[in-house]
């Protein structure tokens, strides 16, 4: 488009949309809340993200993640997985059933957790990964790093077999 004097008209910059939780989950209260089996998880300011320890026994723990894993929440995920590893769980199963979005920062948090666990002879396995995240893992080649499983029980069986 041109102006009357022959110069190109500048387009009006579009304002980026407000970011909102894509999970559609009810927003829990801010701060700490009790999760299943009495474990605690922290929600971000939007209440869209959480990590809940579902099961922990021996050297294996299952962490259910819900919400969006992005630049704002990746450090929380990394921290929770690091806490589980520090508690002696070298095999981690991350249940992705509640994850609506995961970007490069989230992948970085998972790789950091995997590297820490692998150094101790364990690893990170992902269960119930949605097709969009599965494509991202395939494109980046990370499907070869993490075991991808259809269910939590499948991932636990693989972790037990690898521990033998």
C-alpha cells in the first residue's frame, strides 16, 4: 500500500494476544497445594502448571505434569525432577498426559534431568505423550534419548528391566 506522496505506508503493528493457559483446567489457588498422596506441587502465577509426584519407591519415581511447559515453567520442572533425583530416584517416569504444550525450554529441562539421571545409571522415560509433543521429540531426535511409552506402567516396566 502506498501513501499519497509515493512512500510505502507502514503497517500498524499488531498487538500480541494475551497468553492464557491452553489447558482449560480450573485454576488452583496460588502457592503450594496438596497433590495426590500428600505430595506438594507449585503452580505458576496463572495456575496452569504443576508437577505432582504420583508414585515413588526405590530408585524410581513417577511425576505427573500438567499445563504448559515453556520458558516460564521449565525451571520449575527442572527443579522438581532434580529434587526427585536428589532424593535417590535415578529412574524418572514423567507422565505427559496433562501437558498441553512443550517448547524448547521444556525440552531443555527434560534433557538436563535425563543427563543427571543417566550419570547415575538411570534415565528419564516419558509416558502418554500427546501427538504434537511426540512429533517435536521426533523432529529433534530426542525420541532416541527418552523412552516414549503409551502408559505409565509400560514405562515403569522398562525402568525395572533396565535396572537389572
